[in-house]
C-alpha cells in the first residue's frame, strides 16, 4: 500500500480510500466464478480472480485493470469487485488513467448501488483536492483530471474546484497542464478518456479565459486566445 503525506487533504484522501474498501468489503471477500479469455489468462489465474480480492497478485491486478470487456464473461461484475484495489493503484500512479476511466464507464459504475457510487465519488473529490494542494504530486495533474472528467462525463466540477483553489501548487499544476495541452495545438481538439469520451475543448477554453489575471502568463494566454478565437 502506498503511504500518502499526512497533511489534511491527503489524510482525507486516505480516509476516503479506506471507506471505499469498507463499502466494497462484502464484494471483495466473496467468491464468484470468473469466466474469461483462456488465451490471456490461465485457469489458475481465473481461480485467483474468483476468490478474495486481497489475494489477487499485483501483476494480475494490473493486467485486469486494463484488459477490455470482451475478455470476460461478466466484465461489470468483475471490475466492480476489484474497484478498490484498482483505484488505489490509480491514485498511486500505477495504471493508465484514461484507460481505467474508460473501463469504469464500461463497467457501468454509475449504475452501481448508491453507497458504492458515493464512496467512489468521495475518492474522486478528495483525490483532486489532494493533488491541487501538492506539487510535485503522485501523478500528473492532467492524468488525474482525465480520470475524473472521463469517468463522470464532465469537466465542470473539477475545473470549478481548480479555479477556487488558490494554492501555489494549484497554479504550478496549471502551468504543467498547459505545457501538455498547448503542444501542437492539442487544446484545440482535446479528448479525455482512452476513447475520447469527453470532448474537453468546449469546457476548457472558456474556463482558461475566465481565470483571474496572473494565473496564466501572457504568452500562453495569447496562445489560448488564438485557439479560441482564431
């Protein structure tokens, strides 16, 4: 388990991760047959996946977290059981953020029981605030934003929190994000999620232009204006 810093935002994140474990506990401890691609997974691995989630080796978790739904007889059921382990790996920057967001959509996480949805949403919110209060952070800010926006279908709430978070870390992260987004006019057609489920440009451009003076340097601001109005 990755140990996070002990300041308040990170403690809240740790508490949210622990709550996620507790909420999914009955599922994680249960046993259920797992049918899957025997070309990619051995019978022994499928048996391990059918047992308690805590006993699944890290390498197998990594593989299953990324593998497509067509590899499994019941992909939503399997991914739901594994979600707390997958999310901890994600927060520790151990998985592909956009791909996991797309897999959660394929697992129909927004149709899960209310308690499970709320526990996952709490992780998303506390994770975002922890990142915005720390730099360097575990994982690039744009990767974290991709997970949150692609899995929830919107950038708006995450951008609102970023705008109101006036920490030095949040502003430095903004610079890091622009370093990525402005390469080769990437901001003009930015899709988030492995399959580009969220078209980010229509939300991002107005948000960037609405930020208080001084948060974006003059040269970058001219580039954003050119993309927006050019």
